C-alpha cells in the first residue's frame, strides 16, 4: 500500500473511533486533526470534508462485506451452506471493523449527495446477495420460506441487530456467533408445530381487538421520567 493510502486509511480509522465514541456532531474537524497529528489543510488533502470522512467510513466498513459476500454467492454449494458462510463473513468483518459499522448504523442519515447514493447502493447490493442465495436455496431444496422479502429481512435484521451489543473480546468467535444465529434462523425457537401455534393465536385474536385500543393499554408509572 502506498504511503498516501496508508495514511489516509489511518485517518479514516481514527475518525471512526472518535465518531463512535463521541458522535458525529460532537466531533469537530479540529479535534480530528489533533487526533491524527495533521493540520486542517492536510486533513482535507487526504479526505475532504467531514461528510466525506463519514462516507469513507461507510465504504471501509461495507466494501469488504460486499466483496466477500459476492464470493460466497458464487460458491458451488447449497443455498443453506452459502447463507451460513455469508453470516460468518458478516461477523468476521464486524469483529474487525465494529466501530466503523456502528458509525454507519447511527450516522448514515447525515450522508447526502454522492455519499448517500453510495450508501443506498451498497445496502441494496448486499441485500440482493442475500436474496440470490435464498432463491438458490429454495431451488436446491436446502432452504424454505413463505416470503422472500420477509426471509431476507429476517437474515439482515438478525445480523445487523447485533451491532449495538456485539463484543469482539467476548467468549464467542465469529464462527460460533454465526452458527448460533443461523441455528435460530434455520431451526427457529419454537419447539412445537407452527400450525398448533397459529391455531392458538386465532383463538386469542378476540383479545387483539381489545389490545389494539390504546385506552386499554393502561398507564406505566415511570418515576425516573419525572426526575
């Protein structure tokens, strides 16, 4: 890697650390310049504006996920195997770039113009990888689902939802975490027959009519809210 590119990467990583710790709005260019040991002019030379830095953090976090995801998508394996491998790729990347991913998760709304377009495009492309694998799995008989959209969102939400609590220093490796998440996704958590569950739900749906009325929700006493 060229010296310029290496220095640029160091700035992106340092910015991700500061944004994750303090928030995008609370981190100024002057603070970032001090943290990386360069003047404002030099910082702009390497990156550009503060929003440009945020866009680069997005690319740093999501480009490897998309590149590796495409490799998994093209493997000569069943859909189920590829979905499990895609899950493991997701966690491998997060364990190394967790601060970057958290910044993107919480601050992507700040992106505008080309940065916003790049973010939306990358998210859509990764979602398409998931759906392609799901479709292939349905065709080869290794996966089954009622609705492609819901199946893809179940996979995505189950994985992206780990970002706030994920701990790379914790007891689970990326492979172990992936195996556990995919066990929930593939096998579910209900021990009984799903049809039995649905029949019981139908018996209780009369209660749902009452529950949908906010007047029946009651009042939750939260003393801490009055402090």
